[in-house]
C-alpha cells in the first residue's frame, strides 16, 4: 500500500519508500530486559518528574540501540507540547549532523491542560522517533518516510515492549 504523497516522490525517493514499506518488523533479542525499561518509563511518568522521565526514557533508548546495534541517540524530554492551529507536536527526530549525535525530542505534558501524557501515547511517540533513527542509522535508508511498513515497525516494537497488547493499533 502506498500513501497519496508517494506519487509526488522522485524515482529515488520511491525506491526508498518501497524499501521502508517492505520492512515491517524490528526483532528484539531480549524483550524482557526492554520490557522492564519500558515499565520504568511508565513509573516515571506516573511520578510526573521530568528528570525521572528523561532518565528512564534514555535508559530505554540506550538499551534499544545497544540490542539492535544502532548508533547512540540523545534524548530530550520536554514539558508541555508546542501547538498551533495545525495541532500539537508530539515528538521530533533530528538526524546525526557533523559531530552532534542524532537527537529525539518528546514532550511529556499535554499542550493545553499540561497533564502528563498517557504512557502508551508517550511510548508510541518515543518509538515513532526511534523508528526514524533506525531508518537512517540501522537500515541505511536515505530518507525516513511514513509508510505502512514504518508504522508496522513502530507497532512491532511497541508490542514487544508492552506484552499483552491487542493487535490493533493503540494510541
């Protein structure tokens, strides 16, 4: 399946899109260790402390990159999400640039009511940005497109980290 923007891509971008779409899973070597890291993120979110959420989230990201053999990525956990008329920004991936590590930014509070984001929403956002990192740094894609395969990789990671998750996509 291709999304509507596919037809506006160059031939090179279409090849990258198809490579991304064909890859639907990310296999983890030690799910249990990573599940414990994910649970630590859930506990930190329940506590509402930004430094604790950052520490637990960075530990999860480090464990994921180590297990997968991907380069390190720096994580920023910010408080309230920025928003405008187009909606809220949940996460942001900034690829490796020069000597600077690739960076993921995620927000832990909702934009308007400044409430702690639900764990599943937060984790999905973190994994979404991790998938961009993996596309560039592990899978060698020239670009990281939002393909059906991309979203399946995100779900693959989520379902391995949160056992007992129904097969349907959850926010």
